[in-house]
C-alpha cells in the first residue's frame, strides 16, 4: 500500500532560491565578521596604530603662516608709512613677533607633536620672518614711494639699507627683543603643546 506523498528532507542543505531573486550568491549569505579588521574594520584584538607627528607638514604650515604675516606686515607698512611714528613701528613690530611666535608655535606643537626638532625649526622660522617682515616692508615702501629706479639706486649705493632700517629705526634693542620674543615664545609654545600629544 502506497503511503501519501510527503516532502522529503533536502539532503544537500537548505533550499536555495533561484538566481535573480534576492541575494545572488550562495544561500544563506555569508555572515560578515563584526570585529574590526574585516570589511574596513580593525580586529578588536589589535589596537589602532599610534599616531605620529608630521614634521614636514609642520614645517610647510609654518612657512605658509610666516609668508602670510610677512606679506600682511609689508602691506601695513606700505599703507601707513607716511603717518607711522617710530613708537608705532616698534609696537607693531613687537605685535608681529608675538603673532608669529604663537601661531607657528601652535602649529608645530599640534602637527609635529613631541618633536623637539620641529619646535626648534618653527622658532627659527618665526625669528627669520620677524626680521624679513620689516626689511621686506621697507623695500615695499621704497617701491611705493619712488618706484624701481629709487630702489635700484638705493641698493647700488647701500645694499644693506633694509637691514640698517630694521636696526636703526627700531633702536637696536627693540629689534633684538622682537627676535628673542619670536624665537623663544614660539619654541615654548610648540614644546608645551607638543608635550600634551601622545605622539
């Protein structure tokens, strides 16, 4: 006597849907591992790689900051040289030195981390930018006042005139104080900020 038909169990695993319906691959779809390290994630057993300071990026950013402030200060001197007194020049010079020191120090500390070499490099950039901002500003003023002919005549007669202007117009002592503030505060700022970084 025949038994009523009953569905036979699939001996080859669960039934698979025909192609084109839902998931196109094997059935059931493979489970994606949840731990990092798979599919763009890192395995939970491995810590993320330690972040490292980037001295090259800190150097580049410091140069960009120095160039921007030097250009701005030269423009300031060009616009205001007719009415700018010696006291006003000295005050603006010290303000420029402090701005360079703080901005470049923060940049080197945040970008390069604990790298003392980058902090020293930032201090050198800040010091040089403080000096060249005044000398380049002096050249820009000469160009504004008398054009290229006056500038060429001045440089032929005394090529060190921009540096002499920086020293004499800033009364020597103020000129050196500006350089010391730029370099010293820049290094201290970068070193202080960098010590707080884990890299």
